[in-house]
């Protein structure tokens, strides 16, 4: 008889199901060395967007996955394989959004509350442009004028 407080525990539904381990392409073809120049083999370990497939997807063991990843990275560096592949998708026709583009209609924004009416925007006065910079005399009697690119005057009075 069961003691008080003990309940029958149910097992997870998929715990009894064994998943068949995927066989590695490297093991099936008896590849001993993964060469970065063998792009046909390496493409089998990459997705359509040029990502390296995970171990659970490819069926590699950890050592094989390291070798494959290193070979793919070397092949990318040598420009034999792409870093990314651009995939474009066709989208269906979109509904008419009016003249607001993709932002949609904002509709009636309702009462503005206690903020009151702001009225028309006023133009802020712009700062006056600097017309000229005073001439600066250097110790060796060279005068630089800021209006001109570089204007060097040497006085021979001294």
C-alpha cells in the first residue's frame, strides 16, 4: 500500500521515444581529412543562407564539427565560399495606405488636454554668422587672415 502524500508521477510523453541518431556525411563517405578546397563537401554543411549547420542537424561528432567549421572558415577567407547568401522573398500586394506611407492613418487625435493650443510654429531667430576673425600677430611678425585660405604677410620694418 502507498504511503500518504505519495502520488503517481506521470512520465513525459516523448521520454520513451528514441530519436534515431543522424549519420554524419563524413562517416558515410569515409572522409578522413576535411579539406577547405573541397567546396562541394563543405556546402553540404551550410544552410541556404551560408550559415554553418549545427551538429544535431548535420550528425557530426564534436571533432568532425570542429574540422568542418575550420575548413568552412578557411574557404570563406580564400573566397571559395560566401560569408552570406542574400535571399529575397516576394511579398504580396499591400493594401492602400493613402499618403502616409507605412505609418498608417493617425486619425483624430482627440482632446489635447491641458496642454492648450500651441498655435503655429514660430521660426526661431538664427544666430548671426561670424563675418571676420581678427588678425593674429605671431612672434615672428607673420599675420594670418582668417577670411583667406592662408595669407602670409611678412613685414620687413624690423
